[in-house]
């Protein structure tokens, strides 16, 4: 049986990096994309190689659909060169950025940036990569707890992720005949540099998250990376079109 291969967008930092390492430790080959920090991406590749694994980093702006055709060609070349394969098994649509602004203050420019990265980019990158995803593979989209509960300042961001949850069900329906399972993971508030690192670096924000979470603390990157690995590598091929929230029970 050939080695499983995962493509993780935004895999050079934060939750994407953590997921890449969790998967690599369990023998999965990793292709990660990065936007601008080639040094961070190279460090993740080196860490995976130090574990005895194989990894490749490819530059991609997931908010720019004009790049997708050329990216698919580079991805195909990397698959053949590194693994001797024409397909990969797992697509994790993780790349993203956060904008915190009240509904009344959200600008059209901010809205469009969120659409391009979190919705349009996911839709058309997945579409472009369909021929490279192996039958029987898995797609995991990344949403947020903010698509279930509401906090002021995240109207636009939560709206994009709500759309991703609907898209996940449509993908599951249309890709089911190929045996491809499509699910969505919804992290709660996690201690990363996302959104300026507020949950990680602001004690008041961290304490607030802990106070509204059943398990009494903010999430850690390993909480999400481990969950992503278990969804992709676990013996659960009959699970599709599901929203799996991993928030420690935030706002129950």
C-alpha cells in the first residue's frame, strides 16, 4: 500500500502546521502551502524530514484564483518527483486570515478579502484539484465555532465559514460516487497567532474563553491537529457531510 499524502493549505504556521506534524508522525506524506514566509514553510519541511517523513512546500495565495492552474501543475510535478504518484489522498482547506470588525464598521474591502480566501478560494481550488484527489480520499474543510454561536466583530468571518459548512454538504453529495468523504472541522478559540494572537497573548481574552468553555480552558493547537489527523486517518470512511466542532464545549 502506498503512503498516504495530505495537502494542507496554510500549512506553514498555526493549526495547519500542527496538523501537518500530527499527520507526518503517523506516516503521512505532506504537501503544505504558504503565502509569503518561505522560511517558516522550510522549517516545517525540515521538522517533518527529521521525523523520517517526506514533505514539500509550495507557494500559493489561496485568495487568487488566477494562480490555481499553475499551482495544480506544480503540485502534480511534486507528487511525481517525491512520491512517484499522480494523486494525493487528503485535502485540508485550512488557509485563512481573520478580520475583527463590527457589522456596521466592516468595509467592502475587508469583506472581499474574506470572500476570496475563505469561500471563493476554497470553492475553486478544490474544483481545480479534483482530478488530483484519489478516489476514496478525504476532504476536510475548516470552519469555526463562530458559525454556530455569535460574537460581535465576526459577522463577515462567521458568514464565510457558514457558507463553507453548506459547501461541505454539497461536495459530499457530489463526490460520494468517487468514495471521497467530505467533512468540516470547526475549531473553537485556540491559542495561536491567528487574529493577532489575542487568545494566546491576552490574559483577559484567554480567561473569557475559558469561562464559557465546558472544559474550562482555551484550545491548544494540538487539540485541533490531533483531531484533524484522527478524522483523516481514522477508520471512519462512512462519515461524510458532517460538521465536527472541536471547541472543548464552548457556549453550550
